């Protein structure tokens, strides 16, 4: 059981599982040679990159952050009590799978309503008995809702509709146990990405995976929470990137969509990250919500280091003044 690799236990918009092979080429040399021991991921989502790094390299500690407090609660429950979470999920999925499709849909909406109703009663700071049930609901709703989207309305209610899958796998207890083991080195925090700057130590690698900048008006999903991640947010993040890059020994990697996929004159990120190393990777996600434009599209990776063995610091931050 211990030999099987831990993998994301949630479907997540912008999940990076399919890009890991390409990312490997761009991870800093110090991570590969074991000199980097601390890993920070301020936009955790389904954790694909953390799971990969924590199983392949010698990470002694990790700081994992996401603004979605129910997501972080779920990780914390897994970290503390994977057994009880598996039991709760077993009950939930047995009930669900025993129903016919109409009743499944009804059960989904009832669970969604309970999930939203209970929210004001949840103390997100203190582990308590409500957490286990809530974490099970997060996983259940994620696997049975439309496309695994964690979408919220302005009130902060989860409002993704039923996914109409015939027989979805809701959880894999063995994987949850493996994930739980990996999370033992991690400190989990719900909050804004800027709190990442309080967790630095020497020899740190930070990977930023913010919500994609939409390629056009109909594409892409940025509503992971009631807060929108617009261009001002991308600029606020770039300021943090610049600030951190001045910190000795911090290696930074950031990914986003390449606006040039849709408009070859849109150099938003080239301007924003001028002075850093910008590389391209290819992704097979679709640009358009109707799937008409499926095919490989370009994504950008911004690094503040070179990829050779001396991992030279690359930083010429004058250009950010353009945006401030
Ligand atoms: C593109 S997803 C990350 C995907 C992740 N790398 C994976 O493989 O699943 C972006 C994440 O950023 C989170 N987020 C959005 N705004 C944020 C903010 N201001 N601070 C921290 N996290 C934020 C969202 O909740 C979402 O989980």
C-alpha cells in the first residue's frame, strides 16, 4: 500500500497533473539536488504539484495555502484523521450509489443545501466534530457536481449543479491514506496568497498557480470563491513575486495562460514579468467553454532562476513601475 503514489483526490479547475512532466524540466536545480528543503504553494487547489514534489524530492517542510477555506479544512481533516474521513465517505457513497439516477440528483441537491446551511456554524480555526462531515461533503460534492467545479455565488454559497455522472468514483481510501502521510510535513493555511511571504526560510522554492487570466470573455473559470481574480489581482501577485525575488535563496516559479493564444498583441505577462525568465509549456485544456477550440494551447512559466546547475538568479525588476 505504501508503494502507490499519492495523487489529487479532488477534480480541480486548473489542476496541473497533466503538466507535471513538462514542469519537471523547469524545477530549480537545488530542488533536484536536495538543497532546497522547504516548499511553498500559495494557490494549492488539488495539490498536484505538491504531491509530485513531496514524493520525488527531499522536502522537509511545506507551507500550503489556498483562499478556499473549505478546501483547506478538507486537507486538515485528512492530515489529522484520514480514517474517520474514509468512514464518513463510505457511508455517504454507499447511500448515494444505492439510489436511482433521479434520487441521486435529489440527494446531491439536499447535500449541497445542508453544506451551505451549515457554513455559518463552522469554526474554521478549531478542529471539531463538524469538520469530518464537512470534509466528506466537500469530496462528495466535488465528485458528483458538474465538472468538479467549486463555484460560489456572491453570498458565498456553493452553487455548482448536479454532474449527471452515472457511476462516479467518490473516493479511494488508500489514496487518501497516502495523501495524509504526505501532509504530515505541511502547514496548511486558508488565506490570501500574500501570507506566503511570512513562511520563508533559506533554500525555499515557491510555486504560484493563480487562477488563469481568461483568454477570452467566454473561456475559463476564475470564480473559485466569491472573490474574482482579475488583472488587478494578477498585478498584486506580480508585486509580491518581485518583492520575494529580492530575498536571498528563494526560487520562484509561476504559471498562467498565455494571452497570445487568442490575441498575438496581448503581452500582459511579458510586460508584467519583464526581467525574469519566461518559458512556454503546452497544455491540452480547451480555450473555449463549448469545447470547439480544443487542442494544444500555450501556457507561460515565469522563473526567477536559470535552469542550469548554478541556478543563476534572474531578476531585473525595473519594469513593474509601468503598472504601479
Ligand atoms: C489554478 S488553481 C490551482 C490549481 C492547482 N495548482 C492544482 O494543481 O490543482 C487556483 C487556486 O487559487 C485559489 N485562489 C484564488 N484566489 C486566491 C487568493 N487570492 N489567494 C490564495 N488562493 C487563491 C483558488 O481557490 C484555486 O484553488
